C-alpha cells in the first residue's frame, strides 16, 4: 500500500498542477483510506433560492450528546470552476477530525458576478444553522473554511455580516473560520479572474475582506505558503495585520515550500505529509468552538 500511495502520489502531483485534478485527487483519496471512519450522510441536498446543492459528511458512529462542531467548507476555483463532488477529500478530512461537514456548491462566473457567490454562501450558513442538528451537529458551534476563492467566501461571511443578516442569520452564528490560500486584499482588480468576478461593482473596495475588519469579528486562522504564486502571501499577512490592529484574534500560518494547490492537496490522505494543514486547521477550530 505504501508503494501504491507513492506511485499514485507522483501521478497526482502532475495531474493536480494548476488545480486541474481535484476530481482525480478525490477519487484517489477515497481509494487510499480517506473515507475510512466517515461517511456521506446526505448528497445533493437542495438549499437556497437558486437551485444550489450541498453534501454532508460525518464521522461514523453516534454523535456526542451535545452534538459535534460544524464546519462549512467552500472549495476554490477562481469563482469560475469547481464542483462539490470533486472536494469530498476535504470534507472527509474534517469529518475524520470529528466535525459535521457541510460542502455546498455556489453559482459561478460567467453566469453570475459578485456578490452572487456570497449570497449563496450566506444561504448555506442559514441552511446549516437550521439543519445541522439533523446530522449530529451543534448549531451553536458553526465554523467556516475554504480554499482560494472558497476562502474568500468563508472569510467575507465571517467578517461582513450583511450577507448572513440578509438571510435571517443572527449575529455571532459563525464562531470561527479558516482561510486557506485566500485572496483578501486584491483591489484594484488586475487579474482576469478577479476582473471577471468583480468588475462593475459600484463600491469595489467593499469587496475586500481587509476592509471589513471590525472589533467583535470571529477569530480566524489564515493559511498561506511561500511558493504560492496564484494568491500571494501578502493577502494573508495584510489581513492578519488589520485584524490584530482591530483587536480581533487571528493566527497566521505560512508553510514553507508549498504551492497554492498543495495547501489544498495536503488535506488529502495522499499528500498529508506535505504540511500540517489539516491538523492545524482542526485544532484551531476546536479550540475556538469548545
């Protein structure tokens, strides 16, 4: 099995370059033990007002009497790509750490632009608050996380309450968040994906997480990596600085030698040795959602 994992890992390292192979990574993760001890409790559940779907992953066995901590995870793809079915490896990883995990889809460019994906994210939070207990989760312990564009969604929902308020979600519902390789300080828009997703916004500076920081925001773990050339590390560093200035609890992790894609890949069983992304993220969330 070890030799098989090394062989598959080498193949995947090529296939997943530039985010081209999350579906393949997900399949191999399942084959190499990623699904051990967890299961998908529901698939393709409808939520929101635009035909969105979500999956729920949970640990095997009965939940504790007070329920499990809950995590909503949004995948990346430049607000233009990705499907929840390709990211079961991330949901399984956190379920194995003891979370009830909600894995939602969201609308994407070119069908929509900002703020549609945030509206979808807020609707996922509202659904989770209403239904987490049905899947062994504690609706009073909801955290958010995501990678890349998904990290943008997670962090914006944590810092800017207007989106969740619009869906009737009470303040303080999001208790903590983890942003993996996310863009938080990228205005003016000078890359095709950000132009496609945000161009034409009347108040472009309001789209930036760094401009939404205020006292009382939930604590965040911001993860970046030295070899990330897709979303530069200054995004995490600048947001962490702004949060500290506002007195908001924040932790910053900068993993040496990892690329943008490898931060997400490290959640999988095949590539977990690349860095402690999963263990650091899970520990942070559990400490802040006791």
